């Protein structure tokens, strides 16, 4: 570990311990420090999650568009009586929907 990272750890440690020394009365400091640290973590998590969703917005929009398109094609195939195309397109739409579902599930796991 370099000197730079050691200095960062020392500064971070002094910042975090200061959250637990606000009033000088240990029981109150414990609750205030824990609340403050939790609030900071929640805000940083929310910022990170928002950034991740914005970064992947094109991908999510593409999944939505592809699922809608395949769903419409499968409905048209069903109406025309083409059972084989209907089943294939419906399976493809379900696969796309599953990818979107699990992407959104991953995002929701990151929510505070």
C-alpha cells in the first residue's frame, strides 16, 4: 500500500470517527453517528443507482422496444393463423422481457 492510500484511509477514519463524537455524550453520539453514517450511505447509494440507470438507459429502452415489437409481431402471427411463427415470436418476446426483468431486479437490489 502506498503512502497516498494510507493518507486517504487516515483522513477517512478521522471523518468517520468525528460522526461519533458530535456531543461528547457516548449514548447520544452512538445514535447520531450511526444515523449520520447510514444517511450518508443511503444518499451515496441513491446517487450511484441513479447514475447506473442513466448509464444503461439506452439498453433498457432498447429492451422495451424489442419486447413491444416482438409482442406485436406475435399477435399479428396469431391473427393470421401462423401457429409456428406465433410460438417462436412469443418465446422471443418472453426472453427479452426476462432480460429486462432481471436487469430491473438487479437495480432494485441496489436500492436503499
